[in-house]
């Protein structure tokens, strides 16, 4: 067997360290050499002990007074001091290497459209108050603008969230729908090309949605297609009532499209249980590959003030024609103890509307990846899945999806699938434990 190569050390310098537990009890300390490679921080103690910390296990970096404080996934804390004139370089490199690894982990296996451009940035909240500033690297990926600060964690700004792009006085202002405003400056001769690629990419989202909708409803008026595409850019699911307000025919075409994906019978069954006017549907074209795939997905809310009925659930399915091992995913709309307190459908409707909007954004944010939603806490300890631990900790939407997740129903035969769906929905209203997950008894070990 070929010998394993030692990791290439990028920065190494003398330091002092203290490792303490969550109660601030000291576990180890001493003089050391602190080493950074592409994936981990190593503490080489003068006593011969070596401590390794993957960047995935570092949940937070705080610096001050020439010390670096690291919060770890184990809930322990590591403090580095005595770095001397290496301090600034070590801190910048630590942030950079950690961001590079975590960019790959945070559900971002995407090609770069525009490599990093050095810039100065300022972030402002909705009241125009400054929330951050500094030097950064700005990159354009396939689905998002990524801001990587010299010190701190990167920001990912989804193109589908961007409401305004404005270039003025050698500055670029980007205003997302649900986030702070970001102003970039000092981009030099890279500014114009950066703005052009960013603007073109955001426009492509609308054009891509229009193209898919035009294929689904070829005879539909282009002006109506454009209006619908604004609701469905980058795969967002649009509510039936909103699309029917634009064109009742479009919704019929979308439902007909499900037949070509072999989902019509499952959809019809879930629709029979649902608040039909609130059903949402979306379409999306895959990012990569020689042959881009079309995906279709739906959100189906199932709820009622009659607690004897099956309810408090949102059914989600996203699939392409090439997908194998399909499953329908279910999420709680409200906490299980809260749900019985809603006695009128008029009170439940706004709760369901809010949850539909949140879940829609959450799924788009993680690019419809399902694995990090359903993996158990035990499975996350498996090295094959450990990359998701940081994603879960850092993406609020992914945490919300996991907390609301009820279970998934695998597609086997249609009749078995229907039986399992009813079992899951019955389970969901029969327990008050919000942490309880449904799993089919016969395959409980796998799911």
C-alpha cells in the first residue's frame, strides 16, 4: 500500500495553550507549537502530547488582546496565546483555511462563476445601522454571492434573495430581501466585470424559470409567464392561489406535469387530505452535468381545527425523472402541544402560511438536499456524515427543518405508500412530544 502523506503544514509558530471544559475546568495546558494545515489545527506540546482539531470541530473563533479563543463541538474551549508577531498572520490564516473547508461542507459543491475579488465591505441592517465592516474576498458561485471576511465567517447571499444591485461612485450595493444590505468598495478594475457577472446571473434565474414554464405551458402569454417566473425563480414553490390569480391554466399545466414524473397518484392522494388552495409547487433545472435535469416539487399542507382528523403536517416531495429511491418528507406546522389550541381554521391558516414561506426558503437555501434533514444525531457522528454537523450548527434554516421533521415515507408500492402516509399522519397527532420522529417499524434500523 502507498504510504500516507503527512499533511502539509501551512503555518507553524510557538504558542501557549489552555484546553478547558464547558465548566471552565482546565484539561491541559503548556507551551506548544501551533500548526495549521488544510483541514486541521494541531497543538504539538513540548511534553510530547499532540492535539488535533478539525476546522469542522471549531464552531466559533473569537480574538482579542492577542489571544485566540476557540469554541469546539465537544463544548470544550481552546485558548491560544503567546503568538507574538505571528499573531495576525496566524489568525488570518486560521480564518481563511477554516472558511475554505467549511465552504465545501455548507452544501456548496458549486462551480465558481467569478473567482475571488479583494474588496472592502460594510454591512447595514434595515435601519441603516452598521453591523460590520472590513476587508474581504467576494466570490460568485452558481447560486450565491459569497463574502469571505479576512477575520470571521463567510456570508452567503442567495441570488434568489437579491432585490437590488446598484453600482454608484465606484461602489457596489447589494440589497437582499431578508438580510442586511452589503456595500463593496475598493474592487479596482474588477468592479465592472464583477457587477456584470452578478447582474447577468441574477437575471438568468428569472430567464431559467421562464424557460421551464414556457416548456410546461407553451401557449401561455409571455407576460403571464414572466409574472409567474418572479414567484418561482431559483426553484421557489409558488402557492396555488397566487398562480391561479395569474392564470388558472398554468396550475393545471403544472399538475399535468406531475404525471410525466410518475407522481400524479401520490399527489392526488395528498391533495385529497389538504387545504387545496394553499398547495405550493415549484420547478427547477439542475446546475451541472452535460444534460441538465428538470426537477418538480410540491408542498402540501394538511391541517384542520378538528384534532380527531389527521393534520399539523406539511408534505414535501422533490424529484426528477432520474431520481431513484424516492421519498415523501413530512414536517410539523406547529408544536404538537400548541396545535390542539387552534379551534378555528381562520386561526390555523396564517400559521400554515408563515410556515410554508419559511420551509420554502429553507429548502431553497440548502439546494433541496435531503440527507442533512433526516440523518439522526447518532448518524451525524459517523465520519462519512460529520461534514453536516457544522452545516446544521450554522444554517438556521437547516436546524428548523430538522426540528420540524416528522419522518419520510419511502415509495414502494402505491398502496403501501398510502398506508405509511396515513400511519405517519396518525402518529403525528397522537403524540405531544415534539422530538418524536416517525419511522416505519419494518425498516426502523435503516430509517
